[in-house]
């Protein structure tokens, strides 16, 4: 996992699957690993992404990260990129949580969630 404060580098259009990031550690091999998560932005507009491939930084601390899902909204640059304890905004997919009681009075519950797309 990586440490530090990274930000989006420049304007990015919606519906792209690569993020330009700057202010990362310089010349670092595997700054991101495939399967890492990162969050861009804050509050209700933040977006959670999964990194698709190992990513190295250059001598200026820049890198291009391939992510899933695609960027939903355009970014103007300088948005914070969270690389530790990443979170997203989710809501219940429907209003019908299911629960059961097993033979040993073991209770279980389940529910479906989906990302809250603003």
C-alpha cells in the first residue's frame, strides 16, 4: 500500500478508464498494484476505483493508472486521491432485507447494495 497525498493531474473527461495522478513518490516501482483500491474526491461525489494493473511513478511523481469502473464525472484537476482506507458511497439496492433463523437459533441477515451514483 502507498503512503502520502496524491492528486488528480489536469482535467479529465467523464467515461475514461485511466487517471492521471501527480504528487506521488518519485521513481517508485509498483506504486499501485493490480487490485488496489483508490478513492477520488470527497463527500457524496467521491468515486471508488479498483486499479487494473501495476503502476510505476516517474521522476516527477506522475503516473497513469488504469481503473474500473470508468470515471462517471469530469474532473477539473487537484482532486484528492485517497490510497489508504478507501471508501465509497453505497445504498441499499431495494428495501427488502432478508433474514433467517437457523436450527441452533443462529440468526443471519442479507441485503443487496449498490454504489450511490450522484
